[in-house]
C-alpha cells in the first residue's frame, strides 16, 4: 500500500487516519467510551481492524493491511481500554509501557 492507513491508540481515544492519495488525508477521533465493538478480520498475511461506534452517522472505515499480530494486539488494547473506562480505572501513577501491558492483558481476557 503506497498510502498506508494508521491507527493511534491513546488512553482516552483512538485516531483513525486514512491516507487516500498524495496530501489527501481523512482523520477520525473516536472516544474509547463510544466504541461498541472491535473486530479483526484476518487473511494469510494481513488483517483489517473495524469498529462499531456509537454517536457516528456511519461507522468508520476499517483500517486495512495491518500485520496480523499488530491487528490482534490493537484489538486487545482497545478491548482492555474499553473495560478500564467502564470500571473507571485510573492509570495516572503508571508508566506508558506498564499501562500497555495491563490493558493488553485485560483485553486478552475480554477477547
């Protein structure tokens, strides 16, 4: 893919960045609390990650051509963040890599 899409996962939101062509970018920010479901569709090498989001007129387009392991990891992190948001868990005293490990483990249990 000459113009790869990107997904940026933050503690409170997810940024979906679609690079359609030279200098043509679409970006969506989705709050973790508004995500209903996360799906990963896999093929032999690549995967796509899609979400069902509350409050949007239409769900965002899937992020395509992710490596399978990265898509599965992103799904687990998002599921973990969704669970932590529902339970009002505060990560202010933790480092970023610790938060990622905790959230990914929670997401693995939710998977």
